[in-house]
C-alpha cells in the first residue's frame, strides 16, 4: 500500500490553436489504506487527475509522490498501480479464471500459484461459480466483478477505479457498492474512485474530493460536505434533491436582522450571532441556501417558517417532494409521502436557524 500525495499539480493540454487547463494547482493527499473518491461533473478534471496518478498522463507541473518517492518520471508499471475502467476490457477467448490469472502469468508466476490466487479473488468477489465461463456468457455485473478481480489480483500499491459502475443497473449497483466497500475494509488497500455520481462517492469513500472547472473545491467526509460545504457549488452538487438557493438582501429593522428574498414573501430569520458574522463580510446582497430536507410541515410553531403556495406534490413512494412558490420564487421541500397538500394550498414550512446557509454573492464562498 502507499500514501499518494499530489502537490501543486497542473495539467495543460495544448494544441496549435488552443490551450485547456484541465487540472489547476491540485493539492491532495490520499492516506495509506484510505478510500478517496474524486467527484465532479464531466470535464472537471477528475479523469485527468486519475491518469496522472497512474502514469498514463504526463503532468505539466507539480509533483506526485507515493509515500516519499517522487513518481513523476516513473511509468505506470513501475508505480505498481492497478486500474479498473468503466469498460471491462476482458479477453473474450479466455475463461473467467484465465482472465483473472493473466496479470500473474505476465509476471511469470507458476500455474499452481496463479490458479490459487485466481480462486481466492473469485471467492472474495463471489464469482467462484463462473470460473469456467467466458465473458460473453456473463451479465454486466459479473463482467465488472471479473474486471475488478483482475486488477485486485496484482496486489497493487494503489487501486484505481474509473467510473466502474457506469454500465450497471440501479439494483445491482447497490449490491456492488456494498461489495466494494467490504473488499476495501478487508484488504485495506489505498483506493481512488473517480465518479460523477454523488451517491456512489458518499456511500463508498472515507473522504470525497469535489472538483469543478479544473479546481479542487473541497475535501472532506460526507458529513463535512453535506453540513459544511465550502461554497455554492459543493452545496448544490452534494445532496438530493438539490439545495434551494435564493438571492437575498440583508435588512435590519425594529425586529432584528433578516434576509429578504426580493419579489416574494420569503424572509429568513437570523439570530444576533449569525447577523454579526454576516455583517463582517460587509455585503448587503447575499445568496441563501437551505436543503429540502431541512424544511418541515408542522412542529414547533415558534420556529421560523417560509410561507408559500403548493405548485406540485411529487409522490416518490416513501417520501414526497413539494414544489412551493412565493411571488416569482420557488423552492422544494421533502415531506412524508402521505402529505395531502394540493396545488394552491398555502403552507408554512418551518426550519432551524442552523440549517440556513449564507454565501457571498461575489465569491460564492460560505459565510454562515
């Protein structure tokens, strides 16, 4: 196993007419035995980062270390990194056992040792009953397990997973997430998982590195990202349904300081401590965020609330999503499935002051 450190890493793709800064001044440490997910939308730089760690892309500037060894000039084989892709890349004429054992055959291990290791990995991945089958006879989930097994069997220092759930149906994906987490806990290997799917990242990783526009936005646990996002992008990208955002104005009157949303009846209350923290930024126009999960029907009538009219009641089975409107603004709230609210009903959605997030409208960094 190894600790992976990226220090001021940049990747610039140049052509005759253009220059694309794919990764900008990236600093990230993945601890020995840790499972880290690199999460972000398409084009954010996550795959370029992965390929630089593996050694498939030359870095433009910066340094990459495995433990205390600088690996900038080492090829992928010398780095002892195993990689599994979203495409399975299995040999169609080989059986499952032969596909699993092939990396060991390349290394020159004797056939009895290859077979022993292949069967151990197959048992770990619960594919020991299909060892004699060929890839064309397997389901997508089985092929993905074989692909993972072929990477694991090499006993790498770092294990890289690139969008490996992309072609798996939703039901099987949840089983694969459980299996992959169990494999990591058992093998304790350093794993880097690249995905655009927040559910996968939050379910699997010890920590998640969120990227956007070639830059690292925040690194933290699922609780860090959900409860204390560093900026608007992270608050918007993490969480389902997405966070409600409002452009608001800071207003101080006889009843204290509030955040008013123009062209609506939406007003967010602030206590004295929150108002003082916001005032230090010296910004009157701000961006307010509150998650749909933080808005509640009923409860303590003394708690602050947003008053709005129901536009849509979207039934999801266990829960429902209400879309509510006030003036020219709309927002969503997650409620019990048996909530009988209908279009046109006027509701009070209560919230806790600590669930209100306030961001700078200029920098989009979190203030509160």
